[in-house]
């Protein structure tokens, strides 16, 4: 019964948010509550949720003050030069912009923190998407693909969990999977380019009077260019770079591309004289984050306090800045707290344990030698529906013990178990993805429609690469 209730709860939740019958916050609260009561939780459902919420408070604090800090840095102009540089290099071609988003997100993901990756990627790229009339859902999709793939880095979390759970060295788990990581990134970049081409064609179809074919020899510098399409002709279908002809959306040295956006060059919050101070403070914050010598929420608390005090000495201005970012804070923190209801019910009622034991039991005996591959496939949905801790410390050891009877090593199991991370990072139980969709003002259901099947493909490619390279063996 718990197995059926667990899978039914997840299915109902996903259907409700993807069909937009409920907002994610309401679905995270109402659906688990109803199913928890059916599971016999009774009045005990309250303590279950509160215990789960206690573990979420530090995450909520981290996201809250990270939004304040980076929102403040956007307001004072720290990222303006970066956006200008990106615009100059990528020009107005949506395909290049989307591919550039993937490269930027993958590069920033090297720090191992999804929240930081999404904040910086959104800060740099969202104004570009909005100015070129591109869909922000494409931004969240590409950023999610890149960050999810990079999440198997040793300091990202799941690789260390797998190594700890199976008593292996972290490097022994990660190094053999480097070819899989490279293969996954290649697929990410291919998906990004194809999404960019779709955006190019969509914009061309919606506004043919604005978008036209351009000479591919212009280098994509983003300067003012003339159409190469003959008068009265239709856009060529030869895949040439599409650019904007209207001067009010062209990228030039007068910052016209940033007008009327979050990076408006004339906004009152700019602090150009404090640029180097803000840059130094941000570098110090990032170094402290990577060094992991101080709890992350406290790092952002102190950083936000210093940034507010120096950039906005007047109490009135400090209050105005906090209020300005309140909508984003409420959206993210409310979803993090609501996610505690889902995780609390899953763990407190025993649904997670029952679901994992059922999955192990239904695997046929003659499939035993393929336990590593089966584990890789199972990691895709299971890490989406449960936390990494629950999967790596609860499910993986059981699967590994079973696999040992068929000659499948613990290392093979660990390698396979981390291939589901691209899919895992899109879970509503992951606070970073909630932060991403909130910053980009994208509906979580819309994000899932575009990203889930692509992340499943990436995970399967990484699994297949591991098998082909021998990192994931067969008993």
C-alpha cells in the first residue's frame, strides 16, 4: 500500500504542476498532506513535516541572502560589463546566445554549487533573452542541463555520497566517469544549439519584418547590420544567422540592448565608483564559499550586510533594496518550506523505504549480472523523487549488496549510480532549481516540459558511455 501511495503521490503532484492546475507551492503542500493522511499518518503528520522543515532552514536562509546579495550586485552594476562583453561576442543570434548560456553555466558549475551557478547565469543572460524576445524557459532548460551534468564533480555532492555509502575513494568513483562527463556535456551543447535554432526560427516566424537573414561573415559582433535578403523576399531557409534589424534592440556601444531591463544603464541604483569594491567583495564571498570554512548561509548574510551598508548608507535606501527583492525571496523560500511537506511525508510514513525495497524485490534474478546498468537506469527517476541522501545512503547499499552476489563490484555500482544526476537536478525537491525558475520568472511545469526528456537522454548517454569505456561493468 505504501508503495502504491508513494508512486501515486508523485504522479499526482507532477500532473498538477505540469498541467498548471496548482502552483508548485500549493501542490507541494496539499498533495503530500492528502496522501500522508491516507497512509495513516494522522496527527503525526505535523511532527513529520516539522522535522523535515528543520533540515530545510539553512537552505532557505542560504537562498534568501544569496538572492539579496546577487540582486544587490545586479542593481549596483557589477555584472553590466560582463553582459556587454557577452552581447558583443554573441551578437543577436539566438543560437549563439543559447549555446553561450550552456557554456557559461557549465563553467560556473565548476564551483559545485547549483544556486551560485543559476544566480550568475541568470544575472548575465536573462537581460539578453528578454531584450531579444527569447523565451526564458530556454534559459532555465539549458542552465539546468549544464549544471545537472556537471553535478557529478567530486565536490558536487552525489559522487562523494556514493563513495561514502560504498566505502570507496572519491577519485576512484569520479575519474573513470570523466569520459561520461565529457559525453554528457557534448549532448548538452548539441541540445543547446538545437534549442537556439528553434528560437531563431520561432522569432523569424513571429516577426519576419524584424528578423532577416544575415551574412554569416559578420562574425556575430552584434553591431548594426543590414539584411542580405532581397526586398520583398522571404527569410532564407539555409540556416544563416538571424539578426535584429531594428535599432532599438541592436547591441551597440550605447547600451541600447540593456535599456528598460534589470540592467538599464540609467537606473538610479548604479554605483560605478564602487565597482572594484563590489568585485573584491564578491570574489571574497566566492572564495569563502569554495573553501567551505564558514557555513554558507552566514557567508551570504555577512556579504549582504556589508554590501548594503557600503552601497546604500542611508537606512531608507537599505529598506528599499530589501523590499525590491522581496518577491523573489518569498517565491523561493515558500517553495523550499513547502518541499519540506513532501519530503517529510515520504520519509515519515515510510514511503521512501517501501518504494526502494519494492524496486529491489521486483528485479528478476536473471538480470543480476546487469545490476550496475539497472542501477543507472533506476537512478534517473529515483533521485528525482527522493533526496540524494535517501538514494545513496538508503537504496544504493541495498542494490550494491544484491549486485555483489552476481560479481558486480561496488565501484561499478557507484559509477552507474551518479549518471542520473542531470535528471535529479530538475526535481522540485532541489532548492537550486526552484531558485532558477523563480529568478527567471518561469513556471516550474513549463521548465519540466522542456527539460526532463532532454536530461533523461543525457543520463542515458552518460550511462552508455560508462558501459562502453568499461567504467560500468557487467557481472
